[in-house]
C-alpha cells in the first residue's frame, strides 16, 4: 500500500503564540504533495519537517483570513530562489487572485515558474483536482468569510496478483495486467483458472477530510461520512460555546459530534485558541463523545 500521509506544519489560530504556528498542512500521496493553507512561517516549518520545497505541486487555501494564507507569497519567493521551474497551482477563493498577482509583481517578478490560479466556489462541493489515483473535492463550510474544506479521496486500485499462482502456472508477465483487470487464465490443457484464484482483493481506498474554520454544521457529517481521517477545527471548549458561535468557530465537542455522526475512523483537533496554554481539556471534551480523537502538534505526521 502506498503511503498516504498528513504532515502538520501549524495548528494554531489567528493570534500568534510561542507554542503553535498558524494553520498549514501537507498531504502526501503517491509521490504528490499538496499544501493545505499557508499561514505565516509555513516555509520555516517545511524546513523543520525536512520536506523538499520542489515536491509541492499545489497549494489549497480554504479562506482569506491571514492565519491561513499570509505565508504564501514568502514561500513563492523562496521557490523562485531555489530555481523552481515547474508550475505551482494555487486553489483559493477568487478574491485572492488580484492580490496574489499584485504581490507577485511586487516581490516575485523574476520567478521562472508559472503560477496557475484556480478560483474556488466555496458554496458547493466540487471536484477541483483529479488524476489517476486521487480526487480533491471542496467542502462548503460556514465561516465569517467564504470558506471551504477539502476532501482527499484515493481512487480504487486493482487487485493484488498472487505471485505464487503466477509462478506455478507460468503465466507470462504480459498477461498480468489483464488478470488484474478481471481476466481468467486458460491452461495449455484447456482448464480455466478463475480470476478469483489468481488475485487477492485490492486495498480499500482511503480518504482524508480537512475542515478548517467553521461553525458547527450538522449536515457536514454526511459529506465526510466514513473517511479514514477527519481534521476538524476545535478552537474552543464547550464553556466558550457562545464565543465559538459568535465568531463562526467550533468547540471540541462539536468537532467530536461530527466525527461520531460521520462514522470516521479518527478525528484530529486543531486551530486552538491562544487562550489555551494546554489543549488537554479540548481533547478530554472530544474523547467523551468520540474516543478516537487526537490533538495535533507541529511536526506530527499521521498515516492513513
């Protein structure tokens, strides 16, 4: 099974602290790396994580609050200094494009790579990226400004060949793809070996849902139903519930309720308010509702 990894670069909220960086993650699958949000200091976090700048092929911005996007232009400048030539794809709400172009002209006018901007409609779920192994779909969220999350879903793979059967039956390598795609094998004496004896089932496709700043949305559970890993903001605890609603954020209990109702395997909490010197109360609150809840910290890596 190919690695499917989520790197936490920052899990704090808008107010800077010495404990947490603003929001940023990297999702890595099958040699492709996608950055999700890019708060200040993200490129330094990439260095600490020993990640190669050149492997990031796209940046997805959930919304236009500074703690989710102010690190982008600095990182783009560094890409230029490192001699990047491959295009960088930026997926973000449409309002970012003129600002990004202005910043690019001011600070990165001589970069030798193309910046390809993809405007996101944050009001509806839509596949915005697709290749042979992966789709990325937007998840509409409820925040003070247009905002969306992202659902990374692995495409189904072919069954696994039973190597011992291939060797025993002396099936030529040229026929392996046919067998993976469902073909039987006919021996020289005319006996047909059914496909079920030649393969084992494919690995189940994996999915990761990233839900950044949002008020509690009961309907969100249907959108992220059954994912292997859910990241859901947990800015406050329940005693701060009125404040969470006022500023269009969620409590840890609300994040856990979404995870429980969606039947996900694991929940990651993040986007902590700077008022918390210790996030353990958030974790305790979440685990009372959904035991498979976990705090995120900078430099954590989660495997699906």
